[in-house]
C-alpha cells in the first residue's frame, strides 16, 4: 500500500512538473510571474506538497526562482544571463552533436531525418508556420534528435535543461520574432544535411551559428536596455 501511494504521489509531481514546465517555456507564465502554490494546487486539483515539490524541481532546473518573503516566481531575464546561457548552450549542444556524429549509427541518422522532416513540414505557413505550438514542439524534437546519439544521458539532460531556459527568451519575441528575417528552414536543413553526412566541423559550426543568430536577434530586438 505504501509503495502504491508513493508511486501515485510521484506520478502527480511528475505530471505537475511537466505542465508547469510547458507553461513556462511556452510563455503562458512570462518571466517574473509569481507562482502561488495555493492557486496552482486549486487549479490542478492537487495537494500543496505536490505543487511545492514540482516548483522546487523547476528551481533546481533553472526555470523558477525562490525569493525570500515573496515565494516562487518564473526566472527573470536579462542580457547578461542570455549571453551566458547562449555561450554555455552552444558549448554543450555542439559537443553532444559531435559525439553523436562520431558514435551513433544508422538509427540515429533516421531519427534526425524524421525529426527534420516533421519540423520542415510544420514550418510551412499552411501547416501552422514557424512559432506555432506544433512547430515549437517539433523544433525541440529536432534539436533533441541531433544529440541523443552521443551516448551520455547526463549530457543529454544538461542540453535539454539549457534548451528550456533558452525557450523562455525566444518566447519573448512573439510567435516567430526570433526567426524573422532569416531562412530558418534552410538553417535546419543545413544542420541536418551536415550531421547525416558525418561532417563534424561543418555540422557543429552550422549549429553554433544557428543558435548564435537567435541570441543576437533577441539582444538587438528584445533585450535592448
């Protein structure tokens, strides 16, 4: 009985965590938004302890912060944090891509190609277009596919957490603001082609340029102060 109850509790925490994570990275809760445990618990129909555990986990993963005498809130944003985040993300994401290219087999290539195919299809305005919720999910899946062949679960998890934090910034520019003025489809296609061609230097440079362009646009158009 105890184990069953514990499993149900863990499941509730996981579900609550995932819902809050998605709400944060999608912009439903913008940076700095207070996250009141009582209100969240009532809306989700769960206990306060489930909400607190979820928020603590989100704090550990860099999406939420706890402010003394104020409680939990979505992480604030700044130019300095974005530049630091971008540097670390480029460093880690290119590393896992390089390891995937060097170590992974045909199954990985197939996963990358399939993820890119879906992303490219959803980039068409007739299918929702760049910045739509469906596109954002496919975009995350594509970047995830690039690194999953690296052979290191810890590296994969680090990259995913950094990507979540980056998504908070991308959402600030609106549905497609961070992609405006760019041929984002061509950028993704180039990364895919170089990755499956096993061109480590070319693929990692294309990925680094792709990530840096988004950062530069946000710095120049959104976080201008």
